[in-house]
């Protein structure tokens, strides 16, 4: 296991001089669902709370104009902890923030930054995680530039901790700054935003997407592990997720999806072609309850919206994978897990009784059209790999991308570190927190595998 070496004695010996010199400010970017969403009309919390709001839901309007599909919800804060009913609070990002504060950082406000001692400040970047990742990356750059003007520090650089989808936002911000998706077949990163960043920690980032994103789009996401849509319980149904652009941008990147037929032989599919979704029965538009969930106008817009949102997701991924013509001016550090069984593929087959397509995201026994029994162990061997339960290790380190002849990527990490933890628990993991502190406080990782930055 590759680990950053953390020496308490060394930190203690260096602590005074480190704090005296000041440390670069830190930006914390949460992942999908990691920001609190509130109503701009009355300030009531819509996400996260267990009980569903009576006046607001998490669905966005749908039309082919992705940028125009807005509602009244706004991001207010990072999710620090959550409580489900009578269960005790679960740490989300509070533990990570506490660990930083225990080592000399203090939380600051974007609109009222501390003019003195600005170097030791934590800035939280909550964002509407439902919306397009490019939009949120551009918002991040604008907030950084405004902050630097307020501080009169045009050359100030920030360390970044970006969890899960937040890692994709950080990468785009560094590569393209405050620019929309580039047009044309040949894309070249400008690195317009890299001037704002010092060290970027990608914590469990799905750098080539996640099969869990496909599973959620097909089946919905429930807090309690059930697909039953209770009228008073907050969850994200497949109809909600249909309207959320960021969900499509987390799909396995173009050319990396692993799909197997009933004989567990690889299939080549285009995940960003709507016809693929129609062929395998994945399209929510064809669901019998679709008309009950959307207005007449939205139903008329649905197919054009679906084409547009898939196309934008593919273009977003192409932008992240674009090869750089100059040395990469950003320093990335990867931290993730490699000990959990993690979905990395799917099996699709037609049910012998109904003739309908079935998609397996977890190991299950089934019978092929020829009558052969396929065991759960056989399925597991082809669709599972190691990771954090949500993001596969090969997605974090983009190993599949680096082997693909037609895809180039610009993610050249300075170091990789792996612990044993679940995806959503990575920010709360003490080992992870110590690794980040060692990196930010200047202690050198001695066992982590380092890679050239260009």
C-alpha cells in the first residue's frame, strides 16, 4: 500500500515555522449531493433533509437549452454532517474541516475575506451539484478572481481538496478557466485557470466516470437502499436524475464502458447515443410513468433535451481528456481506495420469460437464452474490480484511458495514495486527513509512487 509518511514528531518540530510563514489558502470542493440546497424564495432547506419538501423538489426543468433549465434552489453550504431519523449524526465534511483547523487553518468567507492571515484560510465552495459541471467550474474561477481582487493579491494560489465529482470541476477549472466547452474536433487545454492553483488533491475523483452513475440514472438513488419511492422520504428518483446534467457527466467516459452479453463476452456500445438507451430499455422517456412526472411541454422537449444532455456530457469528457501541447502546469495528487468491490461493468441480456432486457450491476445468477446457468461468481469476475465501492481504482488513476490508443488524457499525478475506505467516507477518514495535511504542510511523501509532471 502506498502511503504518505506522516511523522507527528516532525510536524511538531516544523509546526512553529510553518505556521509563522503562513500556508496557502485551501479551497474545499464537495462531491455530488455534498452541498446544501435551499429555496431562494423562503430559505427552507431542500437538500439535505430526510423529509421531502412540500413546495420544492430536486428536479430541474428540461429543455434542449441546458443552461436555461433553472429553478429556485441555490447552494448555501457544504454538508458538514447528516442525520437520518433516530440514527446518530454521520460525518460528511466536518471532520476534514476540523482537521485543517486543528493545524492552523481557519474558515473564511468569500465575500468578506481576512485581509491579514489570508494564507491560512479555508474557503468552502458549495455549488448546485445538479447543474452542469462546466458551469460550476466557471463559477469557481469567478469566485477566485473576485476574492483575489478583494485581497489585492493577483498572484495568490490556492491548494484544493476536491472530493468525487468536485475533482472533475477542479480539473476543468484548471484546464480552461472561465470558458465554456471548446468547439471543434481538436481540443487543446489552455490551462487558463492553472495560475490560481498550487496543489490539487483529487479525493476519490471519477476521472473516467463511474458505472454507479448509470445505475442511478436507470434506477434512482435512495437514502435507504431501496427503490421504493415513499411520498414523505427524500430521495432521487430516476425521473429526478433524468433532469440533472451532472449525472450524465459522471457516466463511464466515452469508450471506457464495459458491457457484457449473456455469455459474458464484451459488447461495444455507444453510451452517448440515445438509440443505445432505447435498445436496452434504459430510456426513462419510454417508462409508463413518464407522462405522470412531467408537464406536456416537458414531454415534448424530453427527446431533444436527452440528445443535448448526452452530447454535452461527451463533450465535457472530451475536454478533460484532451492532450496538452505543453507541460501540464498543474500539480495533481490522487487519494482513493482500492479495497472495496466496485462495479466496473454491466451484463445485459434478454429475459427468457418476458423478452425484456435486463441489466445487471451486481453479481446475480441468471439463465441464458440457450439454457445455460451463469453463476453470480462468474458475473462478479467480469463486472467488479477494486476501488472505493463507487469509483474504481482504474477510474481514479485513468489507467484505462492511458491504454486507449484513441484517447489521450492530461492527468499526470505527482503522487498516488490508497487507503481502505468507502467512497463517501474518504473525507472523514483520519488517514486521508493526515495525508492531506502532510502534503499541505510540506512533509515529503516517501513511499508514494511519484510520477513526472510532464
